[in-house]
């Protein structure tokens, strides 16, 4: 694809088969574990047409080469396998609980040393990354919605000799391209916005470093964290509409954030699109939009927050995000969530429904 194309065009056209007479318009899933000998493919655990098309599309969107995995955590585990035994990892105090849980487990087993930092405090992160082997960045963070200074942290991490990884799940490559800021690896839970329909588990890594790509591809082969062909095909089909889905969901999120901040039962709205949000200026400088995830706090009342989640009729009370349907949950209902997340915080993944319907449902739930 030509670099001059807008990402909203790339997301539709990248990864297509060659345009020859009678060729299909898009790749189809190939359901085979076995291939005739003599070619490059070799075996079903090594490659698949549907993976290749999805990886090409994600690679062009992020500016590197893509690899897909069976889940976001499969991608995370492959990255963690790059850390030398006893190596030191700097990670956010607030991030996806699965990532932090895996790092905690490996630290407890003596596999690595772990230092948690406030990823929005650039000076603190820069000081911590000296001597580190890996810097894990998530921005905006899940579910605290903190925004990291990606250019500064990527530069500091690389200067310190650390491998810099950015979880770009919330922003997607349409709003943020961390490789352009100097990140070594970009990770996605492609289950979320990439696939976008709450019907598939997928993970992805993109890198511009060929040696890293080769190493991670080998780990995927040997660890077996491969996506199924149908999952990869569904992920690619979902990705084709990302620009339209994200445009609507992001518009809805901005509308709801403004409404929620005026509601008497809401004590705080966390959304970088609000001009008084601590991460607003930073997000405006490094992102092309503010995303479709927000969080609210309800005055410290965990019981009220739980009742709100259980009282909505359109909003789905569920543990996921990035789908066409709007979802919400009180994150501290999970024992694995870090205790510094407020007990009353509700994370909201805004979908593509009509904004007035979403607001009416939230309003009635807040009154319930």
C-alpha cells in the first residue's frame, strides 16, 4: 500500500489478494493443518492465509510487521519470554490486570524483577528505567485512563537499553502509532477494537525490527499460541470497519463524558477528551482522537456503582470492551484488580448505538 493513503483507507484495502481475473476480493480461512511438501508453508502451526492477511493489514496500519496470536495474553506471554532470567521490568501501576498478574507471577517465581510506576509521571518512569531490560507502557491505561508521554518514554527507554513495549489496545493504530515514537513493539488485544464484535479472541504484535519479528515468530511456533484460521478471518473482517466504528463510538464517548460530568451522582469522569482531564494536553499532542473508553467514579459508593451496572438495559454488564455494543463494569469487583483503582470506578466501553439512547439508559440506572 502507498504511504500516502489515509489509515481509514488502508484498513479497508490492505491485506487483499492480488487483483487478477476471478480472484476472490478477500482472503478466505484455510482449514488445514497439513500442506503438500515442497513449499514454504510447511505445517499448519507455521502459517495460514488468514493470519497473513490480518498481519499485513495491522503491519501497514502500525508501520511495521505484524504477528497474530491466539489471544492478547498469548501475545503478552511471547513478549515476556524475551526478558532475560532475572531481568528487570518497569510497568505501570495501572494497566490491564492480566498483564500485571502475569508479571507478578513471574516476579514471585524469581523469573524477573518488577518495578511499578505511575506511567503518567514521566520523571518517575525515566528514573526507574535506568538499567531495566523492558519498559511496558499502556496508554491510555486500563481502567484509570492515564496518558503516558509516549515520545519521551520511548526515547528514555531506548536510551537506557530497555525493550520498549506499548499496549495500544485502547487507542488502536487509527488514533496512535507508537512505533513512530520509538517503541520496539506494539501489542494489541485484537479481541477488542480490532475485531470489534465481541465474538473472537485474538492478540497481535507489530514491530519494525526484523530480528525481533523473527524471534517472536519462532516463539509463537514453539509455544503454540497460534490463532485459528476462522478467528483470524473474523478479526480481519471486523478490522475492515474499524474506522467507521471508532468514529461513531468516539463521538458517543465525548457526548456521554460531557453529560456524565454534570450528573449529581458522578464525582469524577476520566476521559482524555475532556479539556480539564489531566491527560488531555498530552493525548491531544500524540493521538488523533481520544478514543471510546471512559471511566466514572460515584463518590466512593461501591454499592451504588454495582447497582448502576446491574440496572442498565442497553449497556451490557460484561468484562470486555471495544465491541459495537456498549459495555460497563465496576472493575474492583474482580479480586485481581489493583487496589489503587477506586472501588466505585465504572469502566465504560462506548459502542455505536444512538447516543441519546445510551444516555437515557445511564440516567435511569443512576436514578434506580
